[in-house]
């Protein structure tokens, strides 16, 4: 592979935990709220980087959920080292800035969203993001700068291998034990198939 651009010292001396590309712009986040989110325009021969405070809590992963919208997921800590849940933070990236628009508490318990970015499922063209809890996926719509919970899709349990597929107007929530088909417009289950073992 040919190296097109090189950017150094994104973490300001701290480790970079995750990077998300959105067109020609790269967003990097550290593991904790002391590490700023950096925004780097890679469309220019000499990349320009800006740093923004990660005001949405302890950051873990970033996701694009529509034009000029970025969602950060991370843990909420009551005090250092004590995790009390998972939080969703909505940022506007319009005009090359990053502005925190909304914070939503998602879950009190540990789940795969904290350690596995693939457990979180997004449909950017519909401004949707589905976030796992212990037994279900919580589906949020991100519109007008706010995250609104549309509903929950119960799977029985959620593993790191769970996935979401969209076919037409239907959403297919899958894990190794079941497939649940949901009407995307109404967020209501219309079919379920459970797999038998043994």
C-alpha cells in the first residue's frame, strides 16, 4: 500500500484508541475523557488537525450517523475506576467544528459496546444507531441534534457476534441464537426465528 498522508502526535502524548473516517476527514479518540477528540482533514496534501474536548464522558468509539453528525459511545464513571453505565454523545461536525449537542444514558450494565465496536450497528442513511444492552438492542434516531430512543429489540441475550442487516424497509437483528425481523418505520417486530441446539 502507498502512504498518502501521515499524521503524528494525535493523542498529545496519550494513546489513540479508535479512528473513524467520514469522507476525507478522520476522527480519533482516546480511551478517557482527558484525551481530546481530534479532527484531521486528509483531503489536503498537508493534513490539518484540530483538537476538541471529549465532553461526552469516557470515550471508547465514534460512529457516523448522518451528514455532519458523529456519535461517541463511552462509559460513565461515578468516580475514577467505577463504571456506572454507557453513554451516547451526539456531536455536530458542521463547518469543520465539533460541538456537543446531546448526551443520553443508555445502560447501567456492562455490554459489548464498551469493548467491541462491531457490536454497535448503524444505518447512517436513516440516522439510526442500535446499541446493545445485556439482552436487547436499543435503537436510537439522531435528528435535529438529539438522540431519541425508538424502541428495543429483544434477542434474549446479545453477543459480540450480533449484527444488523437492512433489506428494503425491514431490519434483521441476528445473533447465534435468533433472528428478529423488525419494521424499520414502526420499530415493531414482525417475525422471529429461534435456532435449536443439540
